[in-house]
C-alpha cells in the first residue's frame, strides 16, 4: 500500500492522470468512504446536538476543539469581541477593524478614499490566527490582513503579497473565485457546501459530527428504536491507516497527491500539511499506529505536552522482539520524543511554529526538507 502510493504519486506527476488513476484504483480494495468536503446534493444533516442524547461526552468535548470552531460567526467571535478596535498601517494605507454591536467592520483608507466592508465570517480560531471573509459587491473577499495570536494584532494574511498594495481595492483583500469560496467553506463548515453549491442561508460553522461521519438521521432513528444502528453511520476508524491519513483526514489537511501537484511542493508552507509531511517519514506505513488517529482523538482538544505522545512512539520503538520492524531505540533520550523528532518550525509570516510531522533525526543547521 505504502509502495503503491509512492508509485501513484510519481506517475501522477509525469503521466496523464486518467489512465494511471484507473489502474491504481482497480488494485485497491473497494471501500465505503465518506469524503468530508465532497458532500452529495441529497445529503441531509440533523446537526451535532441530535447526537448528544447518546454520545453526550463527545458532543461536549468536540465543540471545544479547534476543528469544532474552524469558523466563527462574527456575532460570537471571541477575538473580534475581545479586540473591539484593531489597526494596522502599510505604505499610504491605514486599516481598522471596529466592533459595532454584534458586527465588525473592516475599513481601509488612503487618506482620500475609504472602503468599509462588513466582516461576514471569521475563519480559524487557531493557534496561529484568524482570517476574515468580507462581503464585496456580489463577491466574497479574503481580507488582506489577519489577526495573529502571537502578536495580538494584525499582519498580512499567509499566502497574500506582503509588499505595499498597489491600489485601494488591492489593499482590501483578494477576490475569491467561486471555486475557492466553495473550498473555503467546504473545509471550515459542516454540510454547507452540497453538490458543489454553497447553502449560505443554512451555514453550520465549524467541523461538526456529520462533517466526518456523514448524515446521522437513519442511525438515530434505529438507535431510538433500540435496533442495531452502527452500520448506518460512517466510522472512519474502520479505514486502513493509510486511507485514514491520506484520503480521509487529508481531504482537508492535504495529501501527498495534493502537495505533489503544487509548484515547488508548496515551499515551506507544506509544513502545515501533516498527511504529506508524515508520509515522507521513515516511520510511515499503512500501520494504524502511525495514522492520524493514533496520536489525535479528534473528539478532544489536542494535547500539547510532548510527554503525552511518548506512548505512541513506544508502540513501535520498543525493545520487544515482537516488533522487529522498529526495534531501534533512542540512545539520546527516553522521553519527550516529539520535542526532538517532530520539531516546531516557524513559517515565515505566520507568527506560529507548526509541528513538523516528518518524524526524523534532525541534523543541526540542516535546511527544511521539502
Ligand atoms: C438514540 C441514540 C443514538 C444517537 C442519537 C446517535 N447514536 Fe451513534 N450510536 C448509537 C449506538 C447504540 C451505537 C452502537 C454502539 C456500539 O455498538 O457500541 C452508535 C454508534 C455510533 C458510531 C460507531 C459506528 C461503528 O461503525 O462502530 C458512530 C460513528 C456514531 N454512533 C456516530 C453518531 C453521530 C455522528 C450521531 C449524531 C448525528 C449519533 N451517532 C447519534 C446510538 C446513537
Ligand atoms: C472537513 C475538514 C476537516 C477534516 C475532514 C479534518 N480536519 Fe482537522 N482541521 C480542519 C481545520 C479547518 C482545522 C483548523 C481549525 C482552526 O485552527 O481553526 C483543523 C485542525 C485540526 C487539528 C488541530 C487541533 C484541534 O483541536 O482541532 C488537529 C489535531 C486535526 N485537525 C486533526 C485531524 C484529524 C486527525 C483528522 C482526520 C480524522 C482531521 N483533522 C480531519 C479541518 C478538517
Ligand atoms: C482543503 C481544505 C481547506 C481549504 C480549502 C481552506 N482551509 Fe483553512 N485550514 C484548513 C486546515 C486543515 C487548517 C489547519 C491546518 C493549518 O493550521 O494550516 C486550516 C487553517 C486555517 C487557518 C488558521 C487557523 C489556525 O490554525 O490558526 C485560517 C485562518 C484559515 N484556515 C482560513 C482559510 C480561508 C480564509 C480559506 C479560504 C480562502 C481557507 N482557510 C481554505 C483547511 C482548509
Ligand atoms: C474530524 C472528524 C471527526 C469529527 C468532527 C467527529 N468524529 Fe467521531 N470519529 C472520527 C474518527 C476518525 C473515529 C474513529 C476513531 C477511532 O477508531 O479511534 C470516530 C469515532 C467515533 C465513534 C465510535 C468510536 C468511539 O469512540 O465510540 C463515535 C460514537 C463518534 N465518533 C461520534 C462522534 C460524534 C457524536 C461527533 C460530534 C460531536 C463526532 N464523532 C465528530 C472522526 C470524527
Ligand atoms: C506520532 C504522533 C502523531 C501523528 C501520527 C500525527 N500527529 Fe499531528 N501532532 C502531533 C504532535 C506531537 C503535535 C503537536 C502538539 C503540540 O505540541 O501542540 C501535532 C499537531 C498537529 C496539528 C496542529 C498544528 C501544528 O502544526 O502543531 C494538526 C493540525 C495535526 N497534528 C494534524 C495531524 C494529521 C492530519 C495527522 C495525520 C496525517 C497527524 N496529525 C498525525 C503528533 C502526531
Ligand atoms: C508504526 C510504527 C512506528 C511508530 C508509531 C513510530 N515509528 Fe519511528 N520508525 C518506524 C520505522 C519502521 C522506522 C524505520 C526503521 C529503520 O529505518 O530501521 C522508524 C524510524 C524512526 C527514526 C529514525 C529516522 C531516520 O531518519 O533514521 C526516528 C528518529 C523515529 N522513528 C522516531 C519516532 C518517534 C519520535 C515516534 C513518535 C512520535 C515514532 N518514531 C513513531 C516505525 C514507527
Ligand atoms: C533530546 C533530543 C531527543 C529526544 C528527546 C529523543 N531523541 Fe531520539 N534521537 C536523537 C538524536 C540526536 C538521534 C541521533 C543519534 C545518533 O545518530 O547518534 C536520535 C536517534 C533516534 C532513533 C534512531 C536510532 C538508531 O539506532 O539509528 C530513534 C528510533 C529515536 N531516536 C527514537 C526516539 C524516541 C522513540 C524517543 C522518545 C522515547 C526519542 N527518540 C527521544 C534525539 C532525541
């Protein structure tokens, strides 16, 4: 499987897509896969609260994860409420984000002309920061500036030009194409993009239960009657390790295939794409002990102390003879494995250090391995 995927990636980058894909998918065992951000038009969702009756603990804890809050309505945005006036200046342009009641307004002026737009949604609650989607005339715009936790203030959005804007329009932000708008909302909301259309009126912010498990209506009906119901809901935990990491979580976190298609592999920015990074680690295989869910319970806030992950490494890096593939033990240290082998890497302009999922021996002074 591991090897198959390598072949697929290499071939995909040089040969015409269709033919190779066909050959490859025939070699794969058929699987039932719910793809979180490719939701069919007919899917109907009941909402996370409907799961609470029987899975109460998960509903409570998942709401506090970053994924659960991957998009915030402006009215309840913690950052925008806590910082009622944010400002920034670049060249001749002055910016302000100002709170008025439960709305926030994004203003740019060059001293002569002024553009003020309402903020529609706040994307990301994350460690790194928050980007704003603005309502232009008939289009959505991605704000040129984002809020960063590290500086408790505004700076240029990752991926946008860092030099002085060339015009007032340019200073506001970037017009999002229709496709990009669908993708943004597809990865940061639940069931809002269905059959390739954005159902803006019924937007459900953040990644809820059904984003990952698919529609839950039938499952609940059977459950209430006390009938077997597990087969009526998708459980990603039943996927193979590699499918889970490279297909399922990667549908939003970006797979080897996604990154291979980027110019220069996305440059240093690919440190954010964990499925890609871990794929290139010697530890990686189809083994479920190295899949995303071996280390992350997505129903709980992420653990941030290195010691919490030691047992995950020890699952393979053990002196037990039953584990011949990875009996190599560390001669340097017996705890806090990730602190050295999964280094935190500062992405220029992101005001944040991402955790490099390419588990490896880090050589002092080595360049970032793309
Ligand atoms: C009326 C009770 C009830 C409600 C409401 C309910 N479930 Fe369940 N769920 C169950 C039961 C019972 C099982 C089977 C548990 C078992 O066999 O251990 C289950 C199992 C599951 C499983 C595991 C399936 C598998 O393949 O093992 C998932 C995933 C799941 N539920 C998700 C959800 C989601 C998401 C919602 C809300 C959309 C939800 N459930 C609402 C009762 C419920
Ligand atoms: C529908 C899209 C989507 C899917 C599917 C998805 N993620 Fe995420 N994930 C996100 C987004 C968006 C964020 C960033 C949220 C933020 O910072 O505001 C995120 C953040 C995270 C975080 C940061 C910490 C936290 O508490 O949320 C972890 C860990 C994570 N994802 C793991 C996973 C794993 C493991 C899977 C697969 C089981 C997965 N994700 C599937 C969209 C997704
Ligand atoms: C293919 C899925 C995908 C698309 C499309 C996408 N995101 Fe994300 N986004 C993610 C994931 C996964 C993360 C968490 C990993 C990370 O922090 O980079 C994330 C993180 C973020 C963060 C940082 C949160 C933090 O960790 O502090 C912001 C802000 C953000 N996205 C905004 C946007 C905006 C705005 C768009 C559209 C212009 C967009 N995203 C499009 C998946 C996506
Ligand atoms: C980011 C994707 C994601 C989200 C969001 C998510 N789950 Fe899950 N869920 C998973 C994965 C992956 C597994 C398999 C975990 C495993 O086998 O270790 C799982 C397993 C489960 C199970 C069965 C295994 C168990 O631990 O009992 C239930 C029940 C469940 N989820 C309910 C929910 C409910 C309820 C919500 C919403 C509050 C939810 N999930 C949100 C990805 C997700
Ligand atoms: C061997 C353990 C391990 C595996 C497997 C793993 N992670 Fe992580 N992940 C970590 C650790 C450790 C951190 C950093 C925790 C901290 O210090 O805050 C982390 C952090 C993250 C973050 C937060 C952003 C960052 O850069 O710190 C995201 C998102 C994430 N992981 C997603 C994933 C996804 C998706 C997969 C599957 C491709 C995955 N992880 C597999 C250990 C793991
Ligand atoms: C699924 C089993 C598995 C897990 C879990 C796992 N590894 Fe590995 N690891 C391996 C295998 C297999 C190799 C390659 C063995 C070899 O090259 O002889 C390896 C190699 C390594 C290497 C040497 C890399 C090099 O460049 O030579 C380091 C360092 C390492 N692992 C650290 C870790 C750490 C730290 C963790 C936990 C965060 C971890 N591993 C989790 C299986 C695993
Ligand atoms: C203080 C930093 C540090 C910590 C913490 C650490 N290591 Fe290492 N590890 C290293 C260095 C440096 C090397 C390379 C040693 C050499 O080549 O002489 C290494 C080598 C390794 C190797 C390759 C061994 C070989 O024979 O080639 C493995 C596997 C490994 N570490 C796993 C782990 C695991 C698992 C943990 C946690 C129990 C861990 N490391 C904790 C720094 C660390």
